[in-house]
C-alpha cells in the first residue's frame, strides 16, 4: 500500500458535519468528476474514497447511485470504482456551486467562509487528485493535479491561507500544484486530519534530518582533518627547506622549538601542538602564537627563495 493510499484512507475515516461534507464533495467533483448530459461520473481507484464519496452523496441528496467495479489490467491488476449519478443532477451541481457547462470554473464568491470549510475543500481535492511520496523511499513531494491552471492556482491560494507555500507548474496537458517543503507537507497532513500519517511522516522526517546533520558533521570533520594535514605538510616542507639551506639559526629559540615539535608531531593541529608545547615546557602558548611562529618560518623561506631567483 502506498503512502498516498494510506493517507486517503485515513482522511475518509474522520467524521465531518453536513457543511464540511458538502464542501468536500464539491471539491471532489470539481477535480475528479465528469459531467455530461445530466450525468455525473466519478472514477476512483481507492475503495475507502469510493465509500466516502458514496456516503456523502447519499446522505446529502438521498438519490440512487449506480456503482460499477471493474478490474483494470495495466502492469498489475487493480479495481476501479465508478459512481454514476443521473438523479437531481441540476440540484446537486447548484448546491455544490459547480457550473454544469464548465465544471472547472471556480467562482470567486465560493462558499468557503470558515477555516473548517477550507480544510474540507482541501480534503476533497486531495482525495480526488492528490498524491504524496513516501518520505522513507523518496524526497519530500506532495501534489494536486488539475486540468486547468485556474484550478491549480485556486488550490495554491487556498493553501497560502494556511501558510503553506506551493507552486503551480504545467506538466503535459495538466497543471500540478506541488509542495516540496517537508515542514509544510507535514502541516498539510495535519490539516487533513490524518494523525497517524502525520506521526509517520514526522518520524521519518526527524530521522532523515538527524542523519543529514550527522553526515554534515562528518563531512566537516573530514574537511577539518584534511585541512590540518595540508597545513602540517606545508609547514614540514618549509622546515625541510630551512634545514637543507642551513637557515634555522636565523630564527629565535621559540620558533626553533615550535619547529622541533612540529617535526615530532606532524599530524597535529595548531591548537593540539600549542597544548603539547605548553604541557611539556611549562610555557603557556596558544594557537595564535604557534601560527605566528610558522608565519615567520614561511616568510623566511619565501625571502630566501626570492633572493635565489634574483
């Protein structure tokens, strides 16, 4: 079972009031319904969604609904649920604020006056055309698919009222309203009333965030170690040059002492080298002091090389 299927099934298990039920049904028919010659046809792959929509229609309009179940054989066998409404079609479309001749029209004076109704519309839309990646197997991605840009933009604006930012993108002959932010997808799942799916998503998100943080720390540690090794190798090269050219006597005793310790501890950082010198000599010195010594070494090497080149 996909995460999308689990999420939709959990949405269908939550009871709602009559107004929210009508709003939910309106959204579903707008985004998944086919309206032709006084007939509304709804095609679904999810049995729980089919039961929910059937219940919404039956309880609100008390009509007979034709149900057809077909087996679809495309890559794998799955059942398709088809609901056909032929009674009170005009009344249903008017009640649900759906334009018969153009069901994709979304009037600006839509009857979403409360936060509950807006959430109900998003529930209906997600059951109709929503999908979500399983966070344990793929990246974070939730989307609604619609036939017209206006429909996608309407959903995007509705999501924005809950501080959920989405984008609308054309894909083939459809429009996709999608969310990539893990935090905002989590907020939407909670808004849809899917508590179990919300906790599942959050558990995966926390685990992945922790894993990414550990990887970043490890990468930083590796980068620091590489930097330490490169610094040590460069300092040893400078020291080797000084000894080969008998130049160490030109440096004061403290710098010569730092050179001897660097040769003894070639893989230590400047801070570690400073700690070793402080502990073994009893003379306190910090990282900046050691760095200052090796700047003198570097300058002496550069000066001698420049003189030889001339």
